[in-house]
C-alpha cells in the first residue's frame, strides 16, 4: 500500500511538471529524436557506408550541445566548433614540431606541450568574462588539443584525425541546430522578456496585496493569498538566471518581435532595478507581521494617501509590465506615476497637519519612505525601458 | 606603442589574477600535470603496451572531472562512474534484447530504446533536485547508453566495450582524485566556511561605515571608504555560490577542522539570514545620499543611541563572524546583543522625550527600524549557529 501511494505520488509529480511547462516534454522528445537521428547514420547500413564511424562521435556532440533554448545551442555549438578548429590546428602544428625532435625527443616535447596548453587554458577559465561566455569552448579546447597531441605519438594521419573530429561536430551540430530552430523553438530572448515582465508584475501584485493586508481595506475582504505576497521573493535571486538568459539571447537570430541585435543588456538593467525594488519590499514585508503594533488612530490618518500611493505605484508597475509585454511606449505608467507623485504630496500634507504625539508611527513611516523610493526606482525603469 | 601598452595591460591583468588567489595558478598546474600524467600512459611505450588505447579515453575523464574543489571532483567522478555503470548495464541488456528480434528488427528496437532513454533522462533533468546534484550524471548516462546501444549494431563484444569505458573512467578518475586530494587540496567546505564568515564581516563593516558616514562622527574624520560601504552588495547575490559550495562540501571527506558529516546546510541557512540583513542594508544605503535632507536638530537628539546601536550591532556581527572562523561559542556576540537591546530602549526613551514637530524625521526613522530588524536577524543567526 505504502509503495503504491509513493508511486502514485511520483507519477502525479511527473504529470505536474509536464503540464506546468509543456515545452519541457517537447524538449525531451526533441533530444530523443536528435540522438536517434544521429544514430541512424550508424544503424542504417547504406548511411553507415557513407559516414562510417563518425556517427558515434556525432552522438557526443548532440548530447553535450543540445540545450533547452536556441541561444544555448548556438552558443555551445559555436564554442565547440571554434575550440575544436583552433585546438586541432595547434595540435597538428605541435605534432609537426615534435616530429623534428626525433623518436626519442618526441614524447617529451608532446608532454611539455600538453602540460603548457592544459595549464594555460585552465587558468584562463578563472577570468569572469571568459567564464561567462566561453567556458565550454575552453574545456573542449583542452580536450581536443590533448587528444590530437597524444594521438600524434602513435596515429599516423594526425591531420585526418583532427579533421574527423571537426566533421563529427558539424554533423551533430547541424542536427541540433535544425531541430532546435525549426521544431517548436524555445527562445532564450523570449524567456528573458517574459521573465522580466512577470517579475515586474509580481512586484505590482505585492504592492497591491500589501495595501490590502496592511490597511485591511474593504474592497478585498478576503485576505490576499500568501502566494501574491510572496511572489516577489523569486525576484530577489533572479540575477543569475537573467544574466544567463541574456547571454544566450545574444546568440539568437531575430525571431518573433525581436530583431537580431535586440538590446538584451537593457533587460539585465531593468532586472537589476526590479531586484532593487524587491529588496525594499523585503523590508516592507516585515511590517505585515502582527507583532509590530501600531497606533490605529494615526494609521487611520495616513491611510488614505498611503493606500492611494500603493495603488498608483502598483498600477504604474502593472502598466510597465504590460508595456514590456506588448513592447509599446508606457503612457499609462507615466499617468500613474504622476498620480503617485500627487499622492506623496497629499501624504506630506496629511503628516504636517497631524499632531505627532505618538511614537508608534515608527511602524507607519517605512510605508512612506519605501514607497517614495519605489517611485524613484519606477522612474528609472521607465527611463531605461526604450524597446 | 598602443599594442605594447595593451600587451602590458594584459600581462598585468594576468599577474593580478594570479597573485589575487595563488590557488588558481596551482589548480591550473594540477590540471596540466594530471593530463600529462594520463597521456604518459599512452606516450611511454611499456605503459602503452599495458593500457593500450584506454589512455585516450581517460583523457576525457580528466578534462571533464577535474574541477577546482575536492568536493566538485568527487561529485563529478561519482556521477560519472555510477552513470556509466548504470548506462552500460542497461545498454548491454538493451542490445541483448534487440538481438532477439533478428537482423531486420534490431535497428528499430535499438532506435526506439535510444529515443525512450534519451527523452526520459532529458526530462528528469528538469527536476530541481536532480538538476542540483546529479545533472552531470544524467548527461553521462545519456551519452554512454547511446554509445553502447549504437555500437550494439556493429561491434561484436559489446560487453567488453562497456567495461572498457568503465576502466577509462577509473583510471582518469583515480588520477584526478589523488592529485586533487593530496596536492594542495582546495576544499569546498573550507571555502563555504570562509565565505559565510567574510560575508558576515562585510555586513559588520557596512554598519560601522554607515554609522560614520551618516552621523559624521569625530572618531573617523576621514570618510569611510566606498569599498567598505559597498562590500555588502556582494552578499545580496551570494545564494547560488553558497548552495553550490554546500552541495560540493557534502561530498568531501573530513578535513582540517571539519568532520565528515559537518552540518553544511546550517551554513546555507546562516547565509540566507545574512542575505536578509543585506537586503535591509540596501534600504539603509539609500539614506546616505545627500539629497535626502534631515533636520539636524532632531538628528542630534537620536544620534547617541543610534550610534550606540549601530556600533553594538556591528560588534555583534564581528564577534559572530570571528566565532564562525574559530568555531567557538559566540559569547562576545551575546554581550553585544544585550548592549544593543539596551541601546534600543534608550532610543525609545529619547524618542518619547523629544517633541516631534518636524516631519523630516522620516529620514531618521529607518535607521531605527532597520537596526531593530537587524537585531532580530542577528539573534536568529546566533540561534542557528551551533558549530
């Protein structure tokens, strides 16, 4: 019984994953067909007679190069291709050089070359710029140059050996690129675009939820979902995935509404600003816990402008998010920003006319300060967004 | 001239990188010697007669398995080893199964098996838990099972072929492990330990710098360095590297002051708390810009307790950081926390006795609120840290 329920749990887990993003299932099927296609070169006799043993090596390429997004495939393929080309050329030259030293000296020269190339390339991987874009290429460079140099000792046609490796990569790579480009392509650029838009939307939702939860407004009697309030948490740590996607997006040809040299770095900048917003929200979030008690009287006094401020800021963020999605000028956002600036003025007036005999306003102030910071950040977002 | 200065710039860049962390140079040399060592099996004739063509494949293992930290090497080696074992066994069984279908049916059965295995394994890579720990293993599983299945069509001794791949991995892996364990080992655990301690220290430095910059105290006439105030920014995005290191540290045997099953997950928790602190600091940091003007009179009134609070909190963090470094009980930290609680009380009293006719206190409040949140966070850190 227990194992049965475990199995059911397991299958439902898989189902959830598959339905959550059908692209994942499609990707798996694509990888499966790419590998099968390559292996057909080997399995079917007439094709085998043309391609020979190459096919086996092409499988290596498919397994390592076929990634989820088109950009990743192109980036890895280019890395692999150029690294092999370079390493092959260097390796062949190295073997030629070693041949000059006679049969006795040859192994020593080859060993030294191996050591120098491997150590040098490994060191270059520590540079962040190389790491970000060419890491895979360097690994393949080390691999291929070692293979060519080592083979130089025993294999005769070393030049053919290097060429062969290049062919394998071309066969495998071509299959990967064709399948990833033309069968339900997954674009890193599109993903990045959606990620940024949905992150900004999450911020907007938080502000709206915060307004309801903090001021217990009458419009939303039912408490906002925990999920709405915690959506922004995923924005906090979005840096790595955004930069990775932007990196891959750079490799992609124009697709859909994106031109070839779409300003992907702008997305990274907007993402950074959104993250700054989310840091502020993290601070705000603390004030939702009931243990911090506030003077209700005072809260009532600032409630109106604060609510207005939250509302307008969240509307501005929503407008920004949808203008990113539709790639139009954010006119609505401007309007809401103007409104929220008015709200700030109203809040200032409300504060001036209120007698402040109560220190509990400590708990109310951050709403104001953070909201005003938010306004500035939103302004920045608006300025930067030019797409 | 221009190219010369560029070259000088380039070399000085390399020098800086090398001197910044000499372990990087050592690591590069280690990789170089590992690859040379493996290739000796092939280059030197007597060894070649024993090991034969295996050596070439062992180079693959060294190139892909040799990572910076011991934990990463062990994790990759285990992944590669078990994946190959499993894939080899499955592949051989698959070929045996295909043999039952006669010469005509064989390619179809092999192709179907290939497709199913590749698609299934690729899909499993989308599960975050598998992705985090076994991603490399799954890739190798796909690769080896494809190779074995495809070879099943033409190569006769398919069982030997699978065994051979396993030998290669053992030879290459053994060399990697021996070199990474015994020649200047770099421990992921130690790195994680240092990272967490230095992150907490950066937070402490920020608080201290903030105190000086905000209240322009007399002790530190020279403005604190920008670098001190911005150190905490690296804590904001430390999540990925902390989790990666904790993952690798899990694989490492006991070393130095760490037992075999050191509670690495605690470090991740402490790291998360430190990150929360840094989010608050990000908010605080805004108030250092001169454009937010504050009533100096009011600032003077809360200055004393606020400064005290900053000081004690930063001392508490420093004590925590050094107690993590030395792995002792944080007694000093407790003392400083008590003091900072007193400072909070003093601040409250100061606020109560001050007449609040000025709204500019907006700019002073966050100091208080954030500091009090900080206290709570620090308490959490203390609670969790049990090493």
